[in-house]
């Protein structure tokens, strides 16, 4: 576990956005700045409830294995708190069913923890931890008008804000460091341009994703006591379904389709879409279940990455993190885990005892993002209708993964390796190791005794 630091780098830091990325960044900053102010336009609740500024919070949120570990590093004991307050938990492969490329991953005990928590529930617990820290304060119902800069625009010195109450006047929040965690709608590219800096290069993969979600009450023996099932899309059937147990004895079902093939939000159409999935597990679980609400939809047009690490010029005292840098196709469940890893990266920069330098920050941030971005973009480009350049490497890896998944249906060593990589615990090169490749070529038919899970070996991450 990373030790906390005591060197104070500055008096004031400001975080734009109380998203998960913003909350986790605030936690990292709290050990190095006398006061950390988190600014958000929403009224931030004291309880685990949905809020307007997080419309996707009503849908299923996967917390990857490495994300759970990173959250525990930032907030020791958080996992136990979540479980004590009702979040179901288990092992990634023994307590969940994963279907990839039309095959179910063979169950195995991985040592990786599956924590099933709704986004408001998880965010509420993290926010409560921060509220208990005297150096952290929240400034909610407040719009960020723009950045404040030094006379030569070489440094950001704070932000200009406007409280969302009648008669409010613009205020200046002076800061030694400002961190933009305002999400996909970040105005940093425009702010940079207004200050005389170039906009960052932008990459995107247009997936045209639409999804819909409904909450259910299910019998206690649903899914034979398991906690979740993921029926992932394939090129020949590009529809996804994910059913997961939540706190409060509820179940959440999210259905998704790409390129305009979106699940309906009327109850009958929603159920018909569930029936159309490749495997019957989800439909059989919910067809006679008691719904708790009506289906609600959401649209995600494209994964977007801003290449701040390629900027020739950039002002001091200003960092960007979370979806404001890179927003992934949510179907892969990477967002919260990547945000947690970015917060650990920020903590490592702060441990040097000096203000983080943007050039070094964005370079290290790119290293955190590269692997999940390649996984997400590569997964999207496996669908023929998704526009984008498909290199020979992309095509070969896509074919290899399909064969890998087929072999992992009967080989627990392979299924465990894949879950470690998908959960960002192990690097993708694990799947190309000679002994792994041999198992894939043998189609999972090997008499070689299984070795320990990669997650249990030292330095697996």
C-alpha cells in the first residue's frame, strides 16, 4: 500500500468536477495541499442518490479488479465498508458468468475481488470519506466560468466561478494548482485556445452506442446464486447484456447495441431485446421478475481521447484527468478503474514534494491510458460497421482473441489470464506468452497442471 505523504506543496488546490475522477484526484491532492476545493454544478447529496450531472449513473458500472485495488490504496478499508453496507462481493470468475466471442469463460478462483455496487452508492461512499477530511471542501451548485491566468498566460492561477443562486456575482478561486476532472464536456481545449495555446490533438472511435437499463427484484436463487452475468457482443450479434446484483437486494440490467441498433425503452421492447441475446441466462432471469422502474436510455456516440501529452506548449499549474482526457466506450467497464489509476499516478507525482509539471504529468497519464484505450478501440474496430483504420496488428489480434476465448471455455488457466488482463491487473503481453499461446493453439486441451493465477504472483500488475 502506498504510504501517505506529509510534505505540503501548496496552500490551495481546486478540482473541477465531483465525478469519480474528481473525487479521487481530490484524495490524492489532500496530502499535499492545505485546502482542496471540489467545484461542481450539481447539488451534491449526502446520500447515495442519482444526480443530474451524472446521467450515466443510472446504468450498470463495473469496477474492474485493478480499480478495486486502487480504490483500496486511496481509501484503505473502503471495500469492507461497501460490503458492510450491503454491496455484494465475490470472486471474479467463480461468482460471475462472462461470455466473450460466443463462449463462456471457464470458472476458476482468481483471487480478484468482484464488488457489485451501483454508481451512486460507490460515489456516495467516496464522497463521505472526503467530507470527513478537514482539508477537503465541496463547492456545489457552482458553474466554472473560466480559468484565471497570470499576465503572460504562462500559468493558471485559479478559476472564475458563479454560484447558481439568484444575484450571485462572479468570484475568483485562487489556486496553486487546478485539476480539470469535468468529464466529456470539458472546456479545457477552448480555454487553452483562448489563452493562446493550441488545442490538443483529438482521436475518436465512433461506435454509436446506445443502452438502456432497468432495476429488478429477483429471487434469491437467481443465476444459481452468482452475482453477475455479461453476455458480450460479437461481430455477428453486436448486442450486449449485463445483469448484476446490487446493494439493497436489487438487480440492475443494462442492454446495449451499437451503430443505431439501440435497445428500446418501452418494457415490452426492452424484454424482447434481452430475449435476442446469444445466451438465455439474462432473459430467463428477468422475464418473470418484478421491475422496480421503467427502462431508461443513454447514448454514447464515440470514444474520445485528447492527446495532451503531444502539446508543445502548456500552462503551468493546470492538469487534466479522467474523461476530460479520455472517455472510453463504457461497455468495457474501464472508466472508474482508469480514474483510480490516474489518481495513484497523481499521488506519485506529489510524493516528489514539488508541484506536478504538466509535460511529465501528461506523459505518465498517457502510459496509464494506452493499454485500456488500445483494448477499447481494438474491441470496437472488431465490428465491421465501425469506422476506423484496421492495421494488420489489429486484425491479427482480433482473430487471436476469438480463438483465445474459445479455448478459455475449457481451460481455467486461460480464462484466469484473460480476466487479469481485462481487469488491468496484468499487461496484455501475458496473453501472448509462449505457454499461453500453446494452450490457445491446443484449443484448451492440455494436461499441463495449472499454475497460480497471475493475480497471485508477485509483480503481476
